[in-house]
């Protein structure tokens, strides 16, 4: 990887263009509105005329029905990809080669080779790649990350992650791409990908995984339910359980960490409540527990504006990226390992390649 100096933008707002005006795009529109003093949305693109019109009316940005045409005329600094996951690689590479920085929603790709190609294309073009991991910005997880960095747990013994949500058949029927291997991925890859991200970000490098997946109730190509056993390089053991079949609504998104000198459980519907926090030694951060928990009706959390804050600061030369393309590859590698394990009925060791 060559070292590239990116000249900071300090004399104007950071300009964004967004591709894919569907469900998650509203979180991006809202985030940019909150940062309107430092950022602006100049172009939007979608092949669905109704979705495009709604986005233009909300944002006032220029509308386009074709990505290539938009890239030829936009003055944006960063292209934001909120399209179906399987489209991210080709679109990201096209944007990088056209001279733009890229921000892509999760997962960055549905195949390992595609993720690598995205990062290589950005490197070759000398452009940045940002991968959205907004849940890392949740107050509950920020507090947990600090506890890990302070080594308050001592040695980690066991970790458990649960994602017990519901997605009815009507959710998958909204678009032909949903629930497909090529464009979407299953419960692990799509809905629970932010929780897969926690496995490496909080606990550390994973040594191996053994997974089982099943399609128990939904009429889709991919899994609606899965479980995986995990061994970290540190020796810690753990598991992750995911289903989109919880009756009658989203029930739990949680992580439990059991260590030598501490036990913590962050739960709620989307890791938004610190339900247990106990350590051998007191610390000033313990006073922040109650304030860190928050009420939410959205599994997306409230991290998108905070994620944009980092991206804008990076572009202004004030910060380093919290989650760039290489950081995004860590969770993609874990996801692919899980799917290989489930398909072949064997334990998969990491890294996938050298």
C-alpha cells in the first residue's frame, strides 16, 4: 500500500453525493442535515423514479438515474453507496477510478475477493474508502470499548452475542435483491453484520469459527437463522446466535463478556442498555453507566451522525478514519469464514489468505 497525502479541505463544506435512495438513505440524509454547517449533499442517484424524486424533494440535491452520468457531472468529494450490498464492489471501484473518495454502507461486499478489490482500487486511485460502522459510536459500546482498552476484564474467558430480531416475508418481498446470495446475504451478512463487527473490534483477532445456518421459515435463498462457535487467538471462547424469526417483534441485540476480573452484559433490542456492569476494581467510567444506556425503537441506533462527524473531520485533516476499507475487511473476513464453515461443515481458520 502506497502512502498518499490527502490535502485537507478547509475553505468550504465537504460535498457528498449519494447512490441508492432506499430505506437506509434516510439515516444519511438526516446525518448530513445535522452537519449542514460543514457538509452538503449535492447529488443523489437511484434507478427508481419515485425514490429518486422523494430524495430530491427532501434534500434539494440534483437527481440522477445513472451512476456513471452522475460521476461525470458531480462536484462531490465523497460518493456514498447505500445500494444493495452486492452492487457495492462494482460501484465503489467505478467511483474510485473516477477520482472520488467512497463511503459504503455495510456490508462492504458479499464476497471476500470483491472486498479486497474495492480496497485495492481505492489504493491505486489514491482515494479514501470509508465503511459505515455506526453502531461502534453507540454510547454503550463506546463505554465497553474503553473498559477493554483499560484491560479491566483481565483475561477474557467467554463472549456471547445474540441477535433475536424479526423480518417478515413482506420485508424480503420489498425488493427482488433481498434475501439473495449475490446482492444481499443472510441474517449474519445483512441484519447482524454490525454484531459480527463487535467480535473483532472489542475482543480481538479470531482464530477460528464453526457455524451452522438454516432457512427455517422465510422464502429466501439465504439463511434466516444461524449459530456460530468462535475461538479467539487469545484463547477466549464464545458464540453468536442470530435469527430473523423472533415472535412477534425484535427482542434482543446483546453482547455478554465474562472475564477474569469483570462481567458485562449490554442488551436491549440493539445493544442500547447496560444491563450488568461489574468489575473487581472501581473506575471513574462506572459513573457513566446510566447515562450511556438509551431508549431506541430503531435497530440502526443513533450512530450515523457521529460516523459522519469522523468522516468530515478526516476530510478536513483533523482526524484519522475510524473505519476505513481495511477495517471493513475484518468483519467481511469473519462473515465469509462463517459461511464457508456452514456450507462445508468444518471449522474455518483465519486469516482466509496471506
